[in-house]
């Protein structure tokens, strides 16, 4: 299994040939360096995302010792306290209670009401890029748009937003495979600083409520739906991290793919009605979240292989999205692809709650760039981030 090496720059540049090799080898393989079972076929990933014998956590049923696992180091505790109380890392009934509350902010009607704000902001950011004759698509458009939108929803004042992206980046470092102690230390520091900030913001909103999501969470009166203070902090951090990380990376990965496929870009420029299907195809073609982990709570079997309780499964979204059993000519970028059941937003109870908002943000920035910067081109070859799980670029230099 030499081709699958999530720390090799060549693999990070293009993991898709290695995924093809994995799929040919069978439906499940054990990967010694991370102690995980790799699942690479679309049908298996899709089924396992919905399988209640797997969980994002095991602590609702087992202690670390019962599960044959070692507790995280005490020095990492601030990160795990923050992470483990967010709904992405909870299972029912806590997950159900928190998701029910938060989902009120992401109803189709609520998200649709955000559309004018998102469209206006995307237009302003692209206007700035055009005025300066180009720049970095990552820092000038891709990042500021979703960060501003989710910060606006949460009620984080504009003057407080500068540290949000750095905090998020440091926390997300812990989601990579076998993170180093240096990565862990940065994640812990960011977890403490972000939590302290939100603790103060929540206290302020208790005194002076607004129309924002934090005020709404505080005001929730259903006793069964009430959030603890830690759950509220963890929920806000999760919404910020998940609410922009995928959108940022989908934007730059997507435009880099378009620049490498000039025929498809020309078709999109000629027909802006392709934007909706283009977004789905670009998220499939170069998936922002490559891997999603689950714990095995009860023994399961995949293609005759028993995966025991206590094991960890790594579901390879990037591989599933290139499975030829589901996608015709998967290595080909086809912006008009009609049958596109990609799983970039996950599935099951942990399906991305912000997917409708992400689609609106991606459509707004893509449309603004097509209309206002019709000659946009690649100014320099970008560098990939040295990450595997969250796939993105260090920057994307463009000119007009």
C-alpha cells in the first residue's frame, strides 16, 4: 500500500491515483501508521456514515479503558473539552438536542434571507480584487466571505473578527493524522483564547440580547433543549470552523481546478446557468474534506472482514467521490454532470448542517468572479497546504 502516504508531498499534490489503487485492492484495508481501517468505496462510505454501530465518540457508552484506548494527555485537555462538547463529536441524545436547537438558524427560509447580504459582500470583495488588478483569491475573497457571514450570524462584532481565522486554523490542525506536539500546543492555545473570548461574549449577550444566534441559544426556553455554557461555546466554535473551512477550500480548490481545465472554464464563462452544477462537481472533483473518522462501537463486517469494537475507521471521502462504480469518468471534470451523489457534506445524522449556506456562499463568489472578473487567470502555481484531511492551498495568486 505504498501509494497511500498522507505525509508524502507527491501524494498530497494528487491523492486520486492512490485512491484508485486502494479501491482495486479491496473494500477495506488496515493502515498501520495511523491504526485505522481505510474505507475507499462510495457504497461502503455512504452506508457506514449512516450505520449506528459507529460513532464520532465512544464516551457516551464506554470509558477509555473499556474501549481499549488511552485518555488524551492532560496538556491537551482544553482542546478536547472544546471539541468533545460540539455536536459533530457527540452522539444522541446530546447530539439530537443540540442539533435541533442550532438547526433553527439554518432552515431554508433563514438561509434564503441571508442571500442578499452574502451576494452583496461577495460583490464588494470581488470589486476590491478587480480594482487592484488581481491578488490572492484565498485572502481577498475565499476567506473573508464565509468568515464574515458566520461571524455575522453569531453576532461577533467586526472589530473582534481578526483572530477568528487563525484560531480556527490552529484548532483544525488537530484533525490531521497523527498531529505533532507543536500542532497540539497551538490547538490548545487557540482553544483557550477562543473559549475565553466567547465566554465574555456570551456574558455580554445575556445582559444585552440581540438578533444573533448566540442570543437565540441563550433564549432557548425548552428545558430539554437547553445548552450548557460549554456546549454553547463548543457549538459557536464548531459553527465558525465548519462554517468557513470547507467553503474556503472549496473555493480555491475549485478555481485551481478550473484554471487547469480551460475548456470547462470557458463553458462556465459562456453559460452562468452552470454555476449550481459546477459547485457540486468541483466539490466532488477535489474534495475539501478528504477523510472522516468514526469509532466502531459494535463489531461490524465489511466484505467479509470483521472490524472489531474499539477500532477506528477512516472513511475516504476523496476516494468515494472518484469511485467509477458511481461516477462516470470520475477523473474528468464535468461541470454539467447531472448524476452527482458526492458525499463532500457527509451523510446521516452528521450531515453538514450548513450545506445550504455553503452553497449560497460558493454560488455568490463564483457568480461575482464570472461577472466582474471575466478574464481572471492564474498568476503563479500555488503551493498546497501540507495537510491531508482538510485539503486546501496556501494561496491562489490570480490576475486579470
